[in-house]
C-alpha cells in the first residue's frame, strides 16, 4: 500500500453523505451553496522548509509560493480565490527581517488576485512551515471536478511542462483566469492542476474518472530545456490539465487568454492498455492502476 | 515590541476595506453573508509536537485536541462548526499505527459535533504538525466579536479555570452550545475563548474593546487543585469569557446548559487603573497596556 492509499484508507470514513459536499479528494473540497449554481471551494495547503524549499531560498518567494500553490488548486476547479488565512510555523531565533519578507511575498500575490488576507497566526516549529487556508467560489456555474472526464474526451494542457526548478517553481502564475473561463463556458469536463507532474496527475485524473488514456508524445509541450521525461516527472508545473468533449473543443479557438493550449491525447475506457513508451514516462502509474 | 505586536505590524496591511469582512484578528475571521444575518466563520490553527504536546502523548488525543482547539474558536464567536480540512505534517518514519490513531481522534470529535471532514492531506516535516482549517457559520444572528464590550458590562466566565494540564488540556469539551446560546439570544456583547489563560485573554478582549476592567478576585472559579495564579496564568482552559450588559444579565438565569456560569467583574473605561493584586496576576498585561 502506498502512502496515498494508506491516507485514503484512513480518511475513507470522512466521505460525507451530505449532498451539499462534493469534491472531497479533489483539488479542493466543494460545498454546494443554496443557490444551486454557487459553490464554496476550500483548500488547505502547507509548504515546509527542506521539502518545498531550501533554507537559503528567498523568503519573499517562499511566501509567494505558499499562497500561489493554494490559488492553483482553486484555479483547477475553475474558481475565484477570495479569502486566505495564513499560519506561520517559525523556528526559534528566526530573523524578523526574513519573516517580514515572507509576509510581503504573501501580501503581494494576494493583492494581485484581490484576495483578502484574514489572519496571520504564528506558532513555534523546528522547521519553517507555512500553512495556507484558502476559500474560493464559483458563482453561477459549477466547479470542474477531476472525476468527471468522459471516454473520448480530448486531453489538453495549458503552457509548457518541465524545467520548473529553473524556470518557475517559485514564480509561476496560477492559471485562475484560464480555469475560470474553461469552467464558466462549461468547456472543461474534468480538470486538475499539475503539481506533481503530468506523470502522476494525469493518471490521478483518469483514475478518479474511472478511465484510461492515450497520449501523443510528440504533442507534449516541453518547456525550453526540458526533456520529455522531465516534462512528465519533474512536477511543480502548476499548469492546468483538462478534458474537453470533441464536440466542444472547437470553442477553445475563442480562448481569450494568451496562455498556450495544447491537445496531448484522448481519454479511453478503463480497459485501454497504456502504450509502453508512455508507461515508462509515468512514474508511480503502476501502483495507481492496480487499485 | 513583542512578537504579537510585530506580527500585527506585518499584517496591518491585511485589514480589508471590504465591508463583508469583519473580525480580522478575532478568534475567527468573519465573512458577512449576503442574507445580512448569516456569517461565515473561518479558523486556521496548528498544533506542533514539542510546543502543544509531547512526542509521548496519546496520538488519539493529539488528533482530538487539534480539532477541539479550532472548534473552541468557532464557539467563541457563537458559531456552529461545519467543515474541516486537516493537513498532517509527518516526520519520516512516523508509525502508521500512530497516524491511524491521530485520524481516529479527529474523526471521533468531528462526529460528535457533526462536522464534515473534507480533506486530509499530508506533507513531510521534522516534527509532527497538525494543521486544521475549520469553517463555521452563524445563521440568523451575528457572531460575537471580542471588540464590542461596553463600559459597565459584566464579565462572566463558563466552567472553572486552572489545573488544565492535569484535568482537561487534552479532553476539554469546546463550549459550542454555550457560545451559540449566548450569541443567538444576543446576550453576550463580547466573547473570547480562554486559550492563553484569563491573565492574557481578558486584557486582549479589553484592549480590542478599548476598555479596562475591574475584577472580584474571590469570585474567580478556580478548578479543583488550582491556585488563583494558575487560574490566571496556566492557559488551555478553553472556557468562554464573555461580557453582558447589566440589563441583560438576569437572562443568564435561563441558561439551559449544565455548564456553570460565574460573574467575575465589570468592564471599565480605558483610563481605569487595574488594582495591584490583579496586575500581579496578569502576566503579559503591561506590554499590552502600553500600546
């Protein structure tokens, strides 16, 4: 059993029968509002020194990244980020000037996305920990889950993948506008953000939807300096991976945002055998498939 | 400048001009809903090994406490807890059976309060960290802030204070029903939960309300085995401290819950000089007063 499976087994009892609650286990938790088509999106995320960044990293960018990751998850549902709470775990003796820079990084990105910061508590920890709780919403349309792709849907991705450590893992722009347009126009049938990399997140979406997939490897939009393997496995792209029915994919020509869009494959029924070259690129795929 | 003041200076720019947002810096952040008298309450809180519990503590109780603390903050606004997200920071090599017990502790308390658990992510940390995000609401009435006490209001407290390490710091029952009754009946004019102890939290409420206070020390409900000093300074009581106008305090006779209520003093105007015996019991009071 992998750690992901173990945690899923522990939280299995958490799946609520409350019909207002959907999307548990998705990028965000979703609470359907009374109005029918308004939903509340809830996301909690933490970045930890030594895991998500090194002690030597620029504190402004550490703060920015902590919030940006959570925004990316709201974007992956097609939502608008609204309110954030930040909890900072500080090692004793942590320099005030570094702390100040962390807050500045958070504040700058929040301002950019018009997110209200509602609280900034601190606690003592041995390593620096930034925990962000973000509330978002969709107003007048439904959030896009990762579990609702259909057989035959085209697989699309925003931007380019790989070489993220060099290019953008600290400075990526969450795809909020892209996600909102795809959700509001009811074009995306399923969506997920690429935090762990295409090689983990595509199988995740497929599994949640009860499907398999076929990829055109020559279509994968590798970032400058990234090999195909890196585009699959490096992670921290924070691009959107989404599916679209063939009838609706023509509408993507009207995509009003400069971000590039690329079709990379098609969703297939669960029994479809992934080709060997693709399988080799999907680390972590086999144990997910076994379930 | 104390750490609390330093953090307040860093997050000063966060105070939003959005009229929907109130209660920033209170027990919870408050978002006023469209319906006028419905509000969303948001709380993020973390417990950390070595700070809030020892490595040797019962993992079931660690999980329980992480959620209970956040519930207590919702209770302090008079709200109903609804949805929780849990992020678990795990040291490498952490025993699965201990993790299982943590989740059980969380799940048991969530069930008790009918809280839907919407997510349970994990990340790597050096010390065990449990971060809880809790969403609550008040429906048809306003949440009670800590900043709205009036001069002349009586000061009341639920239950008894002190000796918490022995009696209840792991097993306390958040005062949700008590807080809701006091808010719904519009009896409490201000409210706070006693997490840091009466000696810190009462000055905090007074400062937020722009007032001072007078206490009757012989009325403080010390728990069995607790000295007056411990009742003020030990912390982790998780009782409710609230203020009531003299005209309304008669209504407390109708309090329908078994929890004891005790009047301990009166709110005074800001210039009122705290008596020396009380001052001695208020550690941390002086630097708060200076602001």
